[in-house]
């Protein structure tokens, strides 16, 4: 659930975002258009404002032909040979609920292929850990997750890529690793995607192809299970393809507490501050963080600081950042912490009705390959149709780049 994709952004450098000529936000509840883009504004009569998954606004963010898509995908480091169609992409703000069940809104990127098919398979793409709300696919033109969505859409599929709660254009802070919020934001994003596709004259197949990287790996299994259990009356899982997921979260956090994970202090600080907001891990900051960091850490993880800024403000090790008492609590969780971690340790402990193809790299030093081995064991014990592919001796960030073409081929085989 929980791993940062640290590339050049971690050391403070960041790609300049390409300026978009088309930045016309369209509020779908209004009857008026914007310029000549009238196809964006049709809406059902008398939409219920509180309906989960109902569309609040639509903002076009990309309109690319196949060559432009291939160039964008290749620039992200992904093999572009599977690109077939141009793609239109929009940022959609939709209604959902927070982890307490209270109404809120969230955003997603929806990508639609520029082909003649009226009925489309749909991919739910679930991204990895992001600390900065402006780094997600619906907002950042240079986001690797936007390139991923463009790739899937260019193969002829509709794509729903939720930003999750508290990221992108969603209010508040991200409830990092909360299973309920992960499911509701993702399922409601699918509902919004279906509504939007209908307005485009396109239909979506009910069998959802779900994939995700890192944090999105356990999210893939959570969303797949929810769909199989009837979380939505229309959608069902079609195939599941998690990539490099931390399926043993308690083990990962314990390793971070022992500084056995690169950038352990940052990983564990994100976990600690987010889970404290949700579950109350400590009473006061100085119970978890050493001085002087106890005065600053919580403000860093507000969604408005980039990973490079946070990394520069923290020590490199958990031993320097956290109190020994808190590290012991993470190493040996009890009570509510143990119960909440157990939920994230068992995201693979069920029997999907559809194939599950796990992808990971043995060279991954952020999320150990043992996480996917654990997931496979749990699935095997339940009698699931599963397999695990080792994509090679690559680091965490490269794992997804190498896995994506294989995920596309896996989805090509899905029925």
C-alpha cells in the first residue's frame, strides 16, 4: 500500500509541466457549454447531488493522436509498441465519502481511446504512494500514472485512474492506507467514469480490469474483492494484476523502523502521521518524534509539500527521527494498531473468481519480492487462479515500467 516512486523528484529536480492549450473546466451540472467542446456538457435531467459517483465537473487535460501518445509513453520510459489509438483524457471531480462515511469529493483521470468502438472494457489503474497532491495523474501532465493511463487507453480501453482521497483536487489530507477509503474512492471513480462514458456515447463492460503499483498493489486486491462482493450493482472484477505491492504491511513498517528500507524515515513518517489522524497512534507528537522534528513533521505531510521538500527536512534514518518507544510499538504492534495492520496484511487472503497475475522484480530494494510471494501463498491457500512473474533485477521505480507491457498482454487475454 505504501511505497514512494522516488525518481528525479526525490532529489529536488522536477520536470516542467507542459502547458495545455485546452484548460476549460466544465461543470456538468450546468447546461451551458464552453467554447466548441459541447460534447462535454450533456448531463442527465435532475441529477441527485448526493449520489456517490455522480460527476461534479469535467476538465479536459489531453487530446493526443496515436503518435503523440506513443511519444508521451516512451518519454516515461515505457515500451510504446502496444499503442494503437489516440486518446482524450479528462480530470473528473466526483462525489464519494471519506473513511468515516461522510460526503466528500475526489478527482480522477479518465482516458478514452479515439476509436470507433461503442462498448469498451475498462481499466481501473491504482497509483503508488504520493505525498504531494499535485503529483497525481489528473493534475500533473508529466505524471508516470498519466502515461500509464494513456497506454491502457491507447490499446482500446477506457481508463479510470482515481487520485484517491485528499490528492489531486480532493479536499483534506490523504487517508493513507485506509482500506475503506481506498475502495470507496476507487469504486465511485468507476461509477463516475461510466456516467462520463455514456455522455460520450460509449458503454463500459461490467468486467473491470484492475491493476496498480506499489500502494496500488494491495489496493488492486481490495477493490477486486469489493467488486466481487457486490460493492457496485453493475461492475464486477474481470482480471487483477497488482505490481510490486507491499502485501505484508506490518513487516514493511517494522523493517522501516529498523532502517532496513531505503528512505525508511520518510516512509515511516508518512505512515505514522496518516495513521495517527485516522487511528490515534500517539497522544502528542513528542511521543513519536524526537526533537526538533516533533514540531514540524505533521505539517510536512499535509499534501502540499513535495517529496523532495519533505526528504530535505527529515533525517535519513528512523532511529534519528522517532523515539525508541514508538519504534518498539511499530516493531511489535498490539491492540488497534495490530488489528488495523492485519487488514492490510490479508488483502490477498481470499479467492477471486478471476485470474490474478502478480508482477514484481527480485531486484526491488524498496518493496521486497517476498511481499508478492506472500500474496501468492495466500491466494494459493484459497484455491485462486494465480501466477507471479519476476520482471528482473530492477529497482522499485523500474519495476512498473517493465511490468506494464506484460499487464497489457494479460488484459488482452482476459475474457
